[in-house]
C-alpha cells in the first residue's frame, strides 16, 4: 500500500541553526529524498549493528540490488543501477562517496510509525554519527503508551533531551498535535537530520543546540530522553553513557529534567542499566532523586539482557547483564 504523504512541516531552530530547509540546499535534497521514498512506499526496519554485520557479510549481499539495499543495508552500488531520482538527490545532497568503482550512501533511511527517518550510514564509526536502531522503536512505543495515558489539555509543552534523529520529539509531536514541542542535542549533525525528519513528518519542533536546558525556557508537561548507555572507548556522542557503567548520562539528564517539570508533569526515560551482582545502580540513584524531590517513580525492565557482546570489554568486567529499562518520574500536581 502506498504511504500517505505528510503535509509540509518545519523544525524551527536556535543557536545558529537555519530557520527552514532552504530551497535548493543539500538539506532540501535530503527532504526531497524522504518524500520520494515515501511516495514509493519505501520501508526498512534497522536492526542491531551485530545483526546488520551478519547480514551484509553474506556472499549475496556484497552489492546493492535496489534502493533498500543502498539506504537500508548501506551496500555499495554502481551508478545508473538504482532509481535515477534517488541517486540524483543523494548526489545533490553530497551524500555519496566512492568505494572503488562503486558508490555508497553516507546516510540511511529507516521507517518507524509510518514515518521515515534519516540517520547515519552503517557502520557508525564517526564520533558525531546519528544513530537509529531497535532502541528507537522501543523508545517511540514507550512514548506513545505514556502519552496516551495523559489527560487531554490544551497546549502541552513537551521536551525531548538528546533528540538524535528526532524520534522522541517527532513521535510526541505526532501524538499531540496541539503541543509545543522542543528538542535539544549537542550534536549539530543530529539536529540537522532531526530538522529534515520533522519537516518530512509534517510536525513543528523547536530545536536547541545545547548540552543543558539553559536555552529552553519555562516548565514542561512531558520530558522524554533516550540517552546513550554503553561504555564507549571512542567517546562517540550517540553511544557513550559515561560513568556508572554507562548510566551516568541517564542520571544527569533526569536530574536536569526534574527541575523543569510542571506540576503533574512526567519524565519518560528509556535507557539501559548495567547490573552488577544483582544490583541496579541506576534504579537506586533514580529512586533517591525521586524521593528527594517528592516525585513518583515507575521503574521497570523492558528487556533483561541486551548487548551481551559488550561484556567482553574491560569496562564490564564485573557486569552480569545490561538491562533495558523504562523510568517514568511524575511531579505531584
């Protein structure tokens, strides 16, 4: 079935970002690419990097046979052998690079909730890569469930911290059409892709390039966050969660958020937590933060064991497992 084409939208920007996707720009070419793919019914669910590596290692997956191979599996292709308009738009956007006699795309495109999202091509080695994967789908579903339980009221204010490709902000804006939605990130490339993704989705998001919440004003009814939670030796922005076996950034974002929640507001955190001898340090730290401020806390494991391969790394020598968790903190009304 052909996908419904979204109406025009815009992501407003701050701190030096452009206000719109300028006509004739590289960003405009990427926006046109998303719309072209949308009209053609393009769909691709991005797996984990480990699954991706296994698939593209197969003997019959060394060269792209279609657009989905190029923009989903990041396979190389020969010029003139894929959809001509897609190739032209990638070229115009400056998103093609040579791989011997073939070419590769610098971006991927994934589908989520009937929307398309630009993000970085596989493998995501760059320190400022914009990541998208299974966590993006779980995060989006968690937001949908939590927003469905919020009493309907006019002009909700929603903030997505560390927006990345814009999943949290765009899903929230799509679910609450009358809401004022803001987003922050420290990665300019992420904000660029989020801006284009929001425009393609037909929603308005106010984006801020900032490591803190100092650039956004006032209190928020809903704050969402999907911070990185892995120890990363290369300190990649999308992956490195800092101390506490990768949970420090999740705790820091939550503490920032609690100070900005309106009465009755809630913080929706999706992240991972390393379990050491049965103990969940992030759960304890969030419980302490909630208790100190009089907030309610609903904390639950969504998946008890992910990224088991990380346990071979030195920083995880004492870790039993990495759990995916959801934490919802609520300020009393």
